[in-house]
C-alpha cells in the first residue's frame, strides 16, 4: 500500500485542510511556498496519465474549494502534477501540489528555447 493510501486509511496522520467522500487535501510536510497543500483522490490512481475525465472533473471542483478555503482563490496559485519518473513524480499516487500565499517566482527567460526545438 502506498504512502498516500495509508494517509487515506488514517494509518499515517496528516494535517487535513479539506476532505470529501472522494478527495483529501492536506499540508505538505516540506512546503515550497507559504501555502503548500497536496490534493489526492482517495481511490488509488498511479499518475495523471491514468486518471479518468470523470475523476478529474471532481478533482477540479475540489481543488477550487480548497483554494477558496485557504484564501488563495482570488490572489492566485500554482497547481502542479508531476507525472511519471521523468516528470519528477516521487509518490506513485496521483496528487496535485497547490502552492500560493505569495507571488511565486517563474523563470520566463527563453534563452535556451532553441535547445528544445
């Protein structure tokens, strides 16, 4: 059983922000921003590539609720899903990082764009 499934089953404690029948949101133990929340489906799905459209519809509404609950729905936030090993996914249970609470840095430089074409 994966780490997030153990959290869903209450085998591992967490700092819950919001919960519904199908989804759970809790504070990340290693925050990268003043607000850093992990949002997961309670049903195990390995990664974004395997999630159904129906589940994503529910996750979308749930994430919007979480953003409003923590007060970043109006100021803005970043939503990240790492997919697979090469995408930086470390825990193979679909999860989204919801980051906010300040203006987040983003490197807009395009100096190396030619290296990716």
